């Protein structure tokens, strides 16, 4: 081996190590997202039991399942601005502590008002995770390499959701003595993981807290106003916001009510939970497959259009399919469609001129500040329309319309 080869090998080693640690830090962040979605969706997984024990109306149940998305509406933009300034590592740690504390509080809530207050607090902590992870990825990777790392942490979120539905209700809850002990211990575990996260981040030989070029600076009024103007006035980002809004309407509406819909059609609670976990499995497939293919061929716009169509067709199939093969197809198609869109609405902002890594937190915050209106309205619409009509049909029709809207708005996007 020549001296030149030796020198080249020595020069590649630090970059290789840094890349490995970057992916390791994203995986550790994905666990935090898994913790969040596990505690978040334990309530929908146990919704029928909680409705009976606490005495909730359909509207109150819908408000509870949509309360976390609703919390994003007033907080998301400001949370994104804060994440851009204090960095992703500390933001994620703070989020774990806050939503873990909220989950423990939900375990002791005696009625609807206290359950709602604790769930809103859970949403406050959730914003730090939701915007901290895209900021982390934009700091650790160049814009053209953010798609796959974004898929990694979204797989973590899907794993948390699937575990809540497939194992939380049928295995962990009975083993611990019911939903209240499960809520308590899952909250305490999330708080404990904040210490693990900080330890891992401290070991990583990368600038995981935002540093230098990746960070917005200052909390002055002029600095905040400048960044808000850059984000709010961006045409392509506004279209991404609409896509994200409709996608969240579909996914939160389906995840919040699908177990109950299937139970009313005659499935046991365990089978309904496992069927809902298939929605999450299909979501993971979409998360992993769609961004990779779209980025390889430079077709993010076409991917959004196709995924919106898949989600709309899937919800209609669930509506028409009772508990048979058509409904199973609908669950899988819906999960794949919304899963494919989810990483794209997070990966597109760092690629936009005028946004980039520096304002990724603020941009994604803008997407969710408006988008979680859809996340709230999805489950509320299903619950309220059921109260009014006695059927889940009208609510599922609203969700199908949301998928169609993703397709229509996607046609107006320019390819990045």
C-alpha cells in the first residue's frame, strides 16, 4: 500500500466515525419518538375502557384523542423557533421529561377535565420531540441526505404507536393491573430515558446541539421577526403545510378511532388492536420506501400525489369493507399512504431556498402549527359525527376527503 493510500485511509476514518455516530444519535432520538407515541396512543388503545370507566361522551372522547394535535396549533411555531436556538439535544431531553410527567399525571386523573389538562401537557412536551428531531437531522446531515435519517426516527415513532395498540392493551396493561398503572410506569420510563439520551448525546463526537451554521441565533424581537417572515412567506412551504394538515387529519383520525370502529363491527378488543397495528406496519413500509424511491428519482411531488390517493382509497375501503379482506386492504393502503407523506413534509423544508438547516425547526413548526388543526379535527370529526348520526360513515368520509386533498395540493408543488 502506498503512502498516499495510507493517508487516504487515515483521512476517511474520522468522517466514517462521525457518520456512524450521527446515525447512532438519530437512532437514540428515534427511541425518544417511540416513547412519545407509545404514551400518546395508549389512550386511543384503551379508549373504550376509559370511556366506560370515566364516563365520557363521544365528543369528549374525540376531544381527548385530538388534544395533543390541538396543543401544537398555538405552540408549534414558537416551539420551533426555540428549538432552532437552544439546539435539538436539550430540546429532546426537556420534551421527554415533560410528556413523561404528563403521562404519569394521566394515570391518576379522575375525570374528563383532569385527563384533558394532562393530555395538553403531554402535547407541550411532544412539540420538543417533533421539531427537535428534524433539527437534529438537518444539523448532522447535508440536505440531500436527510430523507433516510428522517425515515429512521419516523420508524421509531411508528414502533411506539404499534406497541401501544398491539401490546399495550392486550399484554402490558393486564400484566400491570390496568390502564392506570400502565400509564404511570410508561411515564416514569420516559423520564428515565431523558438521562440515557443526554448520556448518548454527550458521548457522540458530533455537534449534536445545533452549533454554528445549523443554529438560529438570539431571541431578540428583530431576530424572531426576521425568521418568521422568511418561513411564513415561502410559497412552497405553504403548500407543504396544506399537505401536512390533510395528512395529519387522516392519520390521527384513523389511529384514534379505528380500534373502536372495528370493535363496533364485532371484533374483540385484542383483534381490533392488532388490526390497528397493521395500520402502523403499513405506515412504516411507506415511511421507509417512499422517500428513498422519491429521492433516488427526484420525484417527491409525484410521491405525495400517489400517497394521497392511496390514503383516500384506503379509508373508503375501510368504510365499505366491514371486517373482511376489503377492510384489511383499506387499513394497509391508508397506512402506506400517510406513511409515505410523513417524512417528505419533514425532509422538504431543509432543501428549500431561504429555509435550509438554519430554520428547519421553525419551518417544521409552521407545518405543524397549522397542520395539527387537521390532526385535531380528524378524531373530533369522527366522534362528533357519530354522536349526530349514530354511524362512523360520515366521519370516515371526511378522512377520505383529506387524502384526496393531499393529491390535489401535491399537483401544485414544484419539484425541489
